[in-house]
C-alpha cells in the first residue's frame, strides 16, 4: 500500500508515495510516472511518510532522515486541441478557451472584419473551463474542477466546485481566486456546489447559468466584489 496520497490542482493529477518512490497517476488510477527520490546529498530516501502540494511544489516528509524536503515535479506532456470551451470579447480582442491537457489553454486574438490574429496564449487555471468574461479590465474565468474541501468535524473531501479566477488579460497572470458562496434566507452564506456554464458581464455584475445538476435552467448573478 501507499504511505500517502496528494492531489495537484495545477497538473491536475494524483501523486502517491511508497518507500522512497513517488508515483503519478491519472484519475482512473493508472500509474503514468514514477521517480526514486534522493536528498540534496544524492542519498536515496527510504521511508517517505507524507506528501502534499503547495502550488506546483511538492513537500515530502521522510521518517528515516526526519526531514522535510521540497521538490519540483516534472510537468506532464502538454497537448492542445481546436475544441473551443468558452469565449469573451472586449470590442477589439477575443479570448477563446480551448480544450487541452493537463490544463485548458486560453488564446487572445486580435479581431477585425476579415482576420483573427493570435496575440498571446496562456494556461487556464483549470481543466474544465466553462466560462470567460471581460469585466473591469480583467479576464474572468469560470472553472468546474475538483477541489479539496475541508469538511466539518475534520477530514478533506474532493468535490467538483465552480470557482472564478481573474487574470491579466494579456499574459494570464492570476490576480484573484474566488470560491463562490450562495446567500440564504436562513443563515450565513453557504458553499455554492451547482456546476455552472457560461459567464457574461453587464458592466456591473456577472451572470452565469447552471449546467443542469440540481438547478436545471437556473440563471445566477455573481457579485464581483
């Protein structure tokens, strides 16, 4: 058995540890990579007991050396398609999200009446990019990816959640990351768990619609503040 399991939202893939080896698997549990881990002095680790990610960095706890190590995991092979997932315009430029692995790709294009020229491209923050909108000089990105959620009473559960990110529209630099909360009539706001599709701005607020899971045909207003 494995000594620990970690999930990389940046990849996004699963990582497991056993003895002195780190394994990478896809969502179907298929092992696709493995690495024997050595410390900075080139001595092989023998008893990895814990692993976890902070961004793209993997932290490794080894019981034999009684130390914590920081490692950069090689990125998986990147592949792109021409399949569009979402689109946004600001009047002179167009942003198109296309299906790709390990994360979707967003392409910025200059639009005229006759041609569409690629200006730049950058990674989406997720694998399920289901909405784009240009609002307040930023590009807003809606994703429906698996997220690690701490449950009441302890423990972590992985569930699909809609989230909204804002990025620099020219280079994709992330400026904010927002978990969507839903106002209720009977208490504090609660975590919004309905998967969403599409994103639009009316200049003041953002609008999105349900994908049909539990709130079939519903339209939702998102306060950007």
